[in-house]
């Protein structure tokens, strides 16, 4: 991939910009499950390639009715600096992930100044549907191969983005990134980085 061909950079949310450790710990506490037990089952679902939202049935508990709003201290330290630097470098910047519509306002409130902030709930389609990625391309207003999608999952981010012709950056951190980096499909990403600081250096 030639960096000069990229016109827009779009970031996933969970485990890309946001460290979800506190989120899941709060939910585990809410249903009375020890965090260590919760994360052991959570990791096993990821390893087996199953939907992590099955965690509640796996644990035999009801899903909590209320979510956990994003706070500034949930951000990965390299998140805001990377988006700021990428925008300063002249790229159109977007944020789009499988999130509730309320997450859009939360992300803006904690300092993300992006050209696009979108959620699967508002769009009515979620990853890994290729329709989600086609919506991104349309919103960016450039050809698919001029959009770089950054995410931590091979199944939800890298492969479906590639399927619509987008360029991809695999972020090998967090629970999915750590497990998925061992999968052969991870090598299909145009770029693999361990942090957004590495991506920032490449793009700026």
C-alpha cells in the first residue's frame, strides 16, 4: 500500500480508541460475577470465534439493562494524539463502530473532533456486514481504496473492509487483537501496528 493514495482514515471504537476494561468490569460487578471469571469466559468466546455478546448466557445471568458511558479515562493514551496528528496531516478522519447511538455524543464530548462519528445503531447496520463499510465509503466521499480502516479485529474489521475494497490497518492490541494476530488472515491487512502511535508515525 502506498500511503499517498490514502485520503481518509476511519477508526473503530472499542479496543481501538477506547480501552473497554472498565466497561466490562462494571458490567461483571453489576451481575455479581467475579471479574477474573468474567474475563476468562469472555476470552474463550473470542478464541472460539463466537459472538462475545453470548457472555451473559454463557455465565447464566441476565444482561444488565443499563450501559456504561465512556469516560475520558477510558481512552487509550495514544487515541486523541493519533486522530489529531492524522487530521493535521491532511486526511479526512472518521470514527465508526458497532456502538449504541449514544456513544456518538460521548465520543464528541471527550474530545474527538472527527469529520464523521457514526454508530451501528444509528445506521441500522453493524459490522461485519459489508453494508456498514459501504456506508463509510459513501460518507467519506472518496473511492473505497482511498479509505484506510483501522481496527483490532480480523473478522469484524479487516476482512469485511477488504471485501469492499478499502485499505486496512490491523491494531494488534486488546483481547481481540492479541488473539487474532495469530490467525493467518491477519496477514492480509495492509498495515499491522501494535499501537496508534505507530500508525501516527506512518501516516504523518
